[in-house]
C-alpha cells in the first residue's frame, strides 16, 4: 500500500494542546462578557440546507459557500442538457443540497423561525462555533475559522447597538488589547448617498466597492464603481463624502448638510446620534455625557464602512486593532426582516461577531496571553519505582479531589527525564517522592520556575496549590 503524505486542506489548521488552552481563554473571556449582558448560548448544525444560505450574502458571498456533494451517485439527477454544457454553476442545485455554514447569523435566523414558539422575544443569544468560506488563504484569513456571535432579535431599540459597542470594548480590553478602534456607520446613510447622486438602485454595487477601500485604495474603488455603472460625475460627488475627516460630531454635521435632501440618509444620521447619546449615558468612563466623541470607547464614525453583506439595513460595526497589521477582528450590524426569508416577517435584529482566529494571532504577536494559559497541569508527581508509585497514587487522587490538576509520571524513570517532561508541558510544580520522603512523610515540592524546593506534608502541599 502506498504511503500517503499527511496533510490538511489549505486554510485550515491543527491546534495543539497549548494552543487550545489559549483559544479557550479567548472563548471564555468573550462568552463571560456576552452572559454579563444577558445573552444565552445556542448551537446550530455544521451543515445547513444550501437553499438556507444562498441569496443571503450577495453574489460575492455566495461564491464563497462550501457546497457538500449529495451522497451516492450525485450526477444521476442532473438533466443531460445541463451536464453537456460542462458548466458547474448549472448543475450545483442538482448535485448539492447541503453546504457548510458561511456565518452564524443566517443559521440563527433560521433557528428563530423554527423555534419561535419556544423562545421569548426579544431573544438574545450567542454562539461560538466554526464557519467555512472558500476564500483564498492568507495571513489572518482562513477557510475554517471560529466566530463568536451575539444577536438580539425582536427589538428595534438602539440601546442594543450601544451595548454592542460596550461589549466590544469590555471583551477586547479584558483580553489585553489597548489600542483598537470600533468603527460605526449606518446603511441608511449609504442609501442616502446613492439617492443624492441619483443612483439608489446601485446601493449594493456602491457598498461592495467602497467596502474594499482599505484593500484597493480610492483608485481601485473608482475603477470598480465605473464597472458597476457609476459615472465620473457620480464619483466626483462621492469623493468628498468618502474623504470626510474630523471628529464624529464634525462628520455628522457635514453629513446632515450633504444629505439634507434624503429622508433615508437623515434617518441614518439620527440613529447614529441616538447610539452615541445612549453610550454617553451607559459609559461611566465618559466624562463628557453630551459629547459625540465617546473617545474612551475608541468609537469612530467611518463613512467608508460598508460591510458588504446584503442583509444589513441600519447601524453597522467593524473593529480593527491598531497594534498589529491585521484585518478586522470583529463586525456586525442591524438587519430588518432577515427572518422574513424563512416565513416570519417584521422581526428586526442586530448582532456582532468577534473573529476569534484573528484575535488569537493578535494576542500571540503582542504576547498578551496570561502566563497561566501555558499550563495544562499544575503539579506532576515523580515516579522512581513501584514502591514510590504505590505511595503516590492516593496523593494523586487527593490533589484532584481538591480541584488541583495533577498527574503522575506513568512509569519509573530517571529524574532528568521526568524533569524534562515537566518543563516541556510547562508544569509549574513537581512533587518528588523517594525513600526519605516516604519515611518522614515530608514530601519535596519543587517550584519549576524559581528552582526552589521545600519539604512539607501532603496536606500543606494541597493547601499551598489550592
């Protein structure tokens, strides 16, 4: 039999034991903040029906959905004329009925509709699960990655949006990040801009293009806008809007003048102002309650923020760290009637997501993981011979019963080998049990970091490590 070289698909990763401890530190920190704000955890399947996902993310997003081939002879149900065209897009619906979830928001909308008689509205939930996108892998961009989502449906109150800003600030601060920006915009403002330039039907085309400003620059955006039906005259009107500078208050004042003829645009401005007003009241750190700046929350109004997903209808968010060269580490927004696609109309919602994998890379690069996340076991008991092993086993269970993570070296071995094992696993303490220790009842407890060693009783060891 041929030897197969082990490999994994591009854009996916294995996670070692030490990496999992760090990842769980991120998940636990974020979930603790979600719970603090009243969100409850649910989970949805890895696979959804393809029909559930398609048409929800725009043309760009639909291309990135991983389809799952039907079981058995998946070509048997494909009409001969479509098969003869050799065009995979024509036969997709015949050979694939399922797909890996692209995000957690659309499956959540499906969940709400299916379970609407079991849940109370407004419904606040969070999910921490992997999603899949057929993207080109690069630094900070994976084909399989975890999202940490929180959504509330059944409430149009902008208090929810304000609290999401606080959730971002609290969770990221708890993870050790100090310099990050929560960007905010409103899709109604973007709609108002297209109304002012006379191209309201091209709202999706505009948002998809300007959402790439950071990646391709204004020249690239201009080229794409022209390809999508905008004129040079339209772009001249757009340029000063996209280039808006100043404080949040100054930007809002400029927009109010620019969008004076658009009711939709003015509504978007009003919603942003309301969110800022709520934040001024909610944030005990803000010493200027009437200020639009809410600078302590690192909040910035960014007109170029578009979040190129079709289902956003109100406020939109994106979070970027300024300490590491990395794409966004979070994002989200308000969506009206997303559940209407599944038969439950007029149920507004708003949600955010943390990009756990990117956050991991940021914390790793900045060395922000707590030292405790490198520990898997707190204490190792040595094993020099069968007699010492027999003596150590009751102590091992005592330690575990006291809630101390402990293990015994599984077989008799030289001290150097056992110490190397403790070092490799970053175990901070080792209990050495030899004939002298067994006779006196005073066990040697070695601190692997300081190198200090003391002789104390088993009870004292348990009290010390607890």
